[in-house]
């Protein structure tokens, strides 16, 4: 298998809202907030659902890699319930090897309310459900060893059982890639993430704000200097400034694709990672891999949701 993704198995519930709705519900635009089951049900009751998709950050990336013709798999914890079955069916329909055997759990399959404002920004409220209960017993060491790259998401990281799953994957991986996922995640787990970036990861994906927060940088130049000091592949998305990769001390840059009709920024980072990893695993140059990432993210932001 080319790439194995391990992440939160989350059903995306896509809804359109205005800025006032975010303020009324105490939500910060463009961030991800973890909510409990009670708050999830309360917010959901006030929304009109546009669509539901088998989501989760790394799962979105893995589907993108499958669509590009790669042999990929995914491990994410779901319940043996209606949402869990929809989740599994959704991935299998995309030719992803779903490598978790679901069981009856006491908690629902995880769900994420994706609230899209008129400026195309997305604000997420995530009820992790059983996805947040993944543990080392859910990770098959041989499956990890049989994959050229194992791709993890920062959203998955938490002390206790999820951390044990993370550690087992890292211990058995041939090469490990990770997305820092979200500014909220970085600020919550800063020291742990910094240790991972410095000592355990081979490929790191982040946006500019996430990386600046990680190292407490005042200027982006500090991020570049830090990344050049690591013998790794650091991939940074910069919005309208395009993207950058620092690979073993060398800097590569790529501009955005012009004249896009942006509908929804959901999944832009996830599909950028798909494109870059597609290039990387198929021996493209770093420049070509950045362009593949740009092409994939450019496509997904012109449709509603995180899938092509």
C-alpha cells in the first residue's frame, strides 16, 4: 500500500450560516471547536443541512489520493450504528481500503458541523464521538509496516488512548507524515507537536498561522529559518501567497492558480496534502508536488464540501 491514513472518522454535516449566527453561538470564524453531545444536538437543531459526507481531515486527503489512482487505506474508529455504516460505505465507494472493523460502542460515530459563511470560510464544531476513543489496539502494526507512508492528523492527538495509537503508528511506520490540522490544535498541544516536528516526523503539513504559532514566531522568516534547520520536508500553505516547501534546507515556492470561483474553503488543506503526497510518493520533484497540491486544492474550493 502506498499511503495509510490514520485519523478521526467523522461524518461532515455541511450547513450555510451568516456571520451573526457565529457570534450568537460564541463561535470564532475559521476555527474548529470541540463540543459535547448536548451542544452538538443543540446547534444541529438550529441548522438546515445541505449535505453529509464521510469526512475527517486525513480521510479527505486519503480519498483525494485514491481519486489520483493511488493504493491507499484508512484507519478511523466508528460505531456500528447508522452513521458508522454510512461512513464506511462512503470510503469504500471511493476505493479506499477501510481497515477498521467496527463494533458496538457506547458512543455515537463522530460528527462535524461545517458552518460556511458567505465569504466561503468554514467554522467547524466537532463532536468526536467514538472517533476520539481510538487506541493502540485499533492500530495493526503490520498494516502500518506494509505502507510506504503513514499519514496522521493533529486533530487525532490527545493524551491517553489516542496518543498511544499515535505512538504505535510512529513506531512502526516506514515514513511518517502529519498535518498540524488547526491553530486550536497547535496551541493546545504546542510542546508535544514541537517534539513531533523536531524528532519524529518526516513530512509536516501546516498553514502559515499554525507554524508561526508552533514556534512562537513574530515573522514568517523565522518559520523559514527554523524549517531549514531540520532535515525534513516542511510544506506550508500561505493562502493568497501560495505555498512553500522546505526540503532538506532548500526552499521551493509555488503560486496559487488564478481566476478561481471560490465556493467553499472546506478541505483546501486536506486536498493540498493529497496532491503533494501523490507527487512525493510517485517520485515527482518538490516543485511538481507543490503544483499537484495547488491543483487539487484549487479544484475543491470551487465546490461545496471537502470532496471532488
